[in-house]
C-alpha cells in the first residue's frame, strides 16, 4: 500500500527508472542481438543521467546550451 505522498515520485521497475525501461520494452517486442545491445546502452545512458541528477529534458537543454556556447548574439542572424 502506498501513501499519497509517494504519488510525486518517479515510477520505477525494481531499481531502474521508468525512462530507462522503455528501450527494454522495444527489445521485448523485437528480439534481436542489436536491439538487446541498443537497449542495454540506452538503459546505461539513462541510468548515468539519473545518477548525475538530470532528466532527459534537462540534459537536452544542457546539451543545447553547451553546443551554443557562452556567447549570445543580441541581433537576429538575418540582420548581421
């Protein structure tokens, strides 16, 4: 039985976060060696993200900011 305060927590499949279990579902639906390897790599990637404290959306925002660099141009690109 779960308490109402647990409703804000992320869903887990045993000890794995729910975002990392989606590739395993893909493997179950299409059982091949390459999907197994892809599922393991994706699960490992999402587990590393969780350990670092990132969600996938936060990681994509961080990646976008990293690729864009520290310099921000104030003018639109078509007026430069």
